[in-house]
């Protein structure tokens, strides 16, 4: 029975890490909204560490950069808020997962979590998220309620993960959501095809 304690310790650590992975990909639920007419442009994870990671095609990046900046200009001309959402892994289990499987990128307190140069200082409001779903901490809920926003227009990266999970969480709350196709990036084109189908099934507009 000498082996039992080390086994239980290892099992506990493995389960703890698995729970961290679950938290990263979970989609939150929240109070349903109604009667909000304002629109906001939401920039997802356009941070230095991701933008310069080399995982996205340079031609696609340039196309996305141009479209995102145009979307920001349009939002400003219409008096619509621009909200930047930045990733910072800060939950202990998710920080370990980030270290093990994500090259330690975007852990809270590390370099590169700031907005990438093309998008620096362009947002009216910045919200920090801890997992893929930007609604998980309720800070985005509070911000959108304060601004009376019921319509979201989303750009950023990665389509398959943080963009999609945030869109799913928004739809569960009753937001109208549009994703700007030329304004999002994906490192996995095949997975993106499936993601786009899932988004359409949840009545996310693919603009």
C-alpha cells in the first residue's frame, strides 16, 4: 500500500489539470438581456504575444488588420464603443495548463499581454478575461449593461476558440452577435469550417 499515496497525489494533480482545461473551454451562462439597442465593437485577444506568434498567415493578418482598423473607424464614426478584451491566464490550474501546452503565453504578469502595436490605445474600454469565454468573470456583462449594448460585432482571434466561445456565451444571454469574417483569424482552417457552422447554428451573423 506504500504506492497508494503517491498514486493518489498524481491522480489529484492530473484531475486538477483536467479541470483547468475544462474551465478554459467552458461557455458561461448569465442573466438574459432585453431591450438594449446599442452596438459595440469587440476586439478579442489582439495582443502582442498572439499577434506576433507566427501561427497566423501573414497575408491573412494584413487583411485582418486592415479590416479591423476599418471597423474601429466605422464604430467611432457612429458613436459606438470599442471594447478590447485581453487574455490573462490567472486561475492557478489554467496557468499550469498555459505553461504546459501554450508556451506560457499570456499568463498574467508576463510580457506580451498588452495590445499589439496596430491596435494599441484604440479601445474605449478594456476588459481582461481569464478563459476563452470573455463573459466568464461578469466584467464584460457589467460593461455592456452600463453602455446599454445589446448588439456585438466581433473581430480578433482565434476564431475557433476565444472568438467562438465569447460569441456562444453572448448568444446564450440574448445578445445579437455578428462576426466579421475578414476581421478574425484562425490557425486551423479545417476546424474553422466546423466552427463557422456551429456559429451559424446559434444564429450568429457571419458578416
